[in-house]
C-alpha cells in the first residue's frame, strides 16, 4: 500500500464471509445445501438502500476489487482504477459490493472447499455453475445486505454477462446494468480457446481427474498452458508488439528451445505464477460458465426477445482492439436492446490493449464511465 | 483416387529420394554431413530447364503437394487445388518440384531419422534449421535436378518465407517469387502462439526431453494441444462460426467436461489425428524456423534494404480474414518491395477462411494466381 495513501483509494479493506443455509438449486439440476460467499464492500449504504452497486468479476477475478488488504500489500484490488473516491464508481456516493463467485477459489465455496455433507474436498464433484446460478446467489447476498434493488450491476467480460443476466432474471431489482467488454454469447472461436485450456488442464497427468489435492499435487503445467493461451487472447496483437516486439532476451539467436524472445519468458512467467495461485477445477468451471452463457437460447436465438423482459437501462462499452469480445459483439447486443426498446448508452473506446482495455483507465473510458455513473448516482439521490 | 481421374489431376505420383553427401553448414553453426530429401515432381522439365517451379511447404506440410500416391489414396496432395493440368501452376507447361524440408517427418532427414554418424535416431539432437538453411538445401536439390534458375519459387505461409528468402540468398537463380499468405517476420503474438505449442509438447511427460522414441512412447497430448491451438489460428472467427456456431453434439447442455459443442469435438479430433501422424521434434523445429525468420534483421530492421539484393519479380497474395498473417503484414512487405524498386503484383483476396484461404480455391484467387503464372510461363517459353 503506497504511503501516503492516494486520496482516490478506498484504503484498507477487510473481506467478510456470508453463510447461506437455504438450498440453492442450480441450472445443472444439482442443489447446494449450504455455501459461503466472501465479500468486500466499499462506501456506505444510504438510508434508503438505493445506492448499492454490485461488481461482478471475470474468469480469474475475485472479491478484492479495490483498496488493500494490508499495509504490506503491494498491488491494489483488480479494478482499483475504477472504484474509489472520485473514480467512475465513486465510493463517496455509492455502496459497492464485490464478491468472489460460487465455484471460485478465493474464499467462496468452490471446488477447493470442503463439502459440509461429506467432510471432504469437493474437487471435481463441485457442480458446474452458470451465470444464472451466480446471479441467483448474488440475489441472496443482496437480501442479506438489505438491498432490494441495485442502483447498478457492473462487470467486464464474464462480469458483463452477469450484469446482463441480472437485467433478465431480476428485472425489478436492478436500475442499471453496465456490460463492459462483453458479449451476448461466445463464438465458436471463443469456445475453441476455452476447450484448449480445458484439455491442457485435464490432460496433465497431475490433474488426476480433478483429485490432485488428494494426490498432494497440482496440475501446474496444464494450468500454465491454459493461462498462456488465455493471456494471448486478452492482449491485442499491437499491444504485444509494442510491449515485446521481436525483442530477444540476449543479443543473438541461440538455436535452442529455451525462451529467447522476451514475449516467451513473459508468457512463461505469467503462466507459472498463475498456476501456483489458481485452482484448476475452478478454472474449468469458469470456462464452462462462459461457454454456456447465451440468454437468447431459450428464445430461439432471438436476443431482442430475451431482452424484452428487462426493465433497466444499459451502459455498453467495447474496446477497439479487443478481439476476444470484439466491438461487433457489443454492437450485436446494443442492436438487440434497441429492437427490444430498452434504453442503452453505447461507446466503443479507442484503446490499444485488447480485451484487457477494460482494466486500464484512459481518459475517454474514464469520462464515459464516470458520466454514466454520475447519472445513476443522481437518479438514486446519492 | 477418384475413378475416373479428373482431367485436371496430375494423377499417380511417386516420391523420389535424393542423397546429399556434401556437408551442409547450418545457421546454428552445426554441420549436416549427409542428408536425404524426399521429392515429388509433376510435369516435364523442358530442354532449356527454364520451366521449373519450386513448391515450398508450410509448418505441417510435405512433398506430397498434388495427385495421388496410389489408387487407394482418398485425399489428393495438400495443394492439389493449385497444381495440375489447367490449374494455376499448370503441369502441362511447368516442371514442378515439391520436397519435404530438412527436419521434416515425411521422408527427408529430420529428428525421426537415423544419424548416419552414430547409428541412432537424431531425436532432439537434430539441429535447429532456419528458412535460409532450407533454401540452401533446396539450391543443392536444384543443382541435382539440373535447374540453374527457377521460373518461380512458390509457397504459402512458412512456404512464402522460403520463396522470399530465395529471392535474397540466390537472386540469380530465381525469376519470380510467389509469397502467399505470409509475412516478412512473425509478430510477438505469432511467437506467443508458437511458444504455447512448444510448451505443450515439451511439458508432456511423454516427451522425455525429445527422446520419446527411445522410451517407446509419443507426446500425444502435447502435440494434440499444439495442433488445437494452431488450428484455431488457421481459421477465421467467422468461418468457425459458419462451420460450427454454438452447435451442440446433443440436444441440451450436459454440465460436464465431455465435448458438448461441435467445435470442441472437431478440434479434439483434428488434434488427435495429427498427434498420431506428426513428429513432435519436427513440430518444435518448424515453429522455431518461423520465429527466427526475419530477413530485415541483418539490415537493422530495414526490410527495403534487405530487398535491394533481390532481382526477381514478386507476386504477393493475402487473404482478407487471415488474422495469423493479416493482409497488413503482406502490405508491409509490398511497401518494402516498392521502396526497394522491385517489381511486385499484389492482391488481397476476399475469402472467409482465414489463413487456410491459401489452400482453398476461389474464383478471384485462382484467376489472379493463374494470370500471374501464365505470364511466368510465357516469359520462359513454356
């Protein structure tokens, strides 16, 4: 944590764990009888409980979105650029709720938790959860927090899918949905990349059909490969070129298979670090949630029809060099919203960083996001 | 082989093996004292030996570019769409030479060959070869075949790099170079994808540091993953969408980790088939040849300067939806050729298939290619 603390930081935060005892029925047909969600909040809930914002995380995200867990923590939460006093999601006006989703590996009940019914780790027995399951679990969290209606549900990438699903599953409990760098459904190419990641993990001999913990090991190589291929899709060709180009680690070609180009050692490092800190079963589960998401599915593929159930207003943002969920995918969503006569604000942000653009503040991104959230705040009297 | 044989097929072909005993010095500093190249030829060399075309193959290619090896063979050679009587590379006019490159696994000397100096398999001891090394070995093949000067050297992707390198290393021995769906150098993103493939292979416990054959095994899972990720980059997002979309194998989600979407089982099948037929050490070596290729390197990154040594004319073709080697990469090359005052014909072919477009005939592609090769034929009196 920097000293002195910047004025726009939420500062020290302490996660809290919420216990749920009402059985949760999942899309797959299974039931979770008991579960926990780990949560961080920033700002204060107002008297009318009208100023609450839900932050939904992406594939490898978690509840720690802003501030610091301790004075020793070097890096702030993953969306600290957008959450804090004076930032787009202004914690002087909003009460911000950020959780680790069900199935995660950062404190909420997931594959690396103990199954209370058996006393042993869930591991691969943890059920496959969907975006709708997450939204249902988040609605129960809202109940516990005394939040009848979110001022906004906000998320990037897989988080944007949750914001969109909130507008459909609980139309009366959400005033605004901010769907950022997201898509109404994965393309075949998106699914294909996820499948490579899953095959990398499940084919690692250390995976042991998901029971690696029982075998006192981890599928490190598989998870590393999964992260490496994922990481490539988060960046743009141009930003990788800018960052690494064909830069060598030493001065000449070595004609061997050690990392020679800077981009190789960067990717290996990212993959290795991730493989030490993220749970493989959770990774599998998150990629499946992505694959399954398709709100138009029950409506014969007609997204506009699906959106007719929504009542909230929408902010949709895309990033010009994002090729994972390209601007065209956001435009598809916006068109369907317009066809369904929903109110929507849309901007394509010109930024060089690919999909990762939603994590990186640029003047236009910050301006558009701030202006929209300011309107939300005024609307709810915050 | 279809019966009756189509009039535009080269029909039955028989590969031939050429032995070389003059030591070949490689870019890495090592020397190959003896090696073999397996070669196919189509058409007849004319009296002046002026009508010879060299076909260079891409990453997973080989010498079998056209026709059939036997009446039982179901699929024709990999570029049968472009080579044959009446096709762009018209075998009634040209003598076409197609080889498996050094380091390959289809008959030419490579990691799966026996090292004549030791009597055991090369395996991982086979030296890393570069595009320039290939061009040098191809020049010796030309000597053996009595070809002083190629009417044209033609290749797609990694094959296009060889055509380009020919123009620089042997400017007096090549009249035309056709550089198709290629690039003057890999981008950081290209290298990153190659590195994922290499890591997948080398981290497979069955890889045994490249000595899988000595261990009576194969790094099948690694090679499968490498092929899966490669395959995604060969197709366009749109063509994968067109071919598979979000099509399920069964009628509903199964909420598990078996292949559910058609694109998943397609990729697995492609990967598995490849892993049974391709040598892992060769795959590694081919990806390194791609990474290293950078003719501008010795000229301080100035491609136009590198091209000043060339004497031939160029045909450069790119494909609109190719995101592996996008049209911009070909345009970069064309601009450098113009700056170096080389003669160049360029066309971007509008085709939906991504990088694979160079293997798939479309009217405009066929027309442009045919017109150019017709000019080449007339020029050499073929």
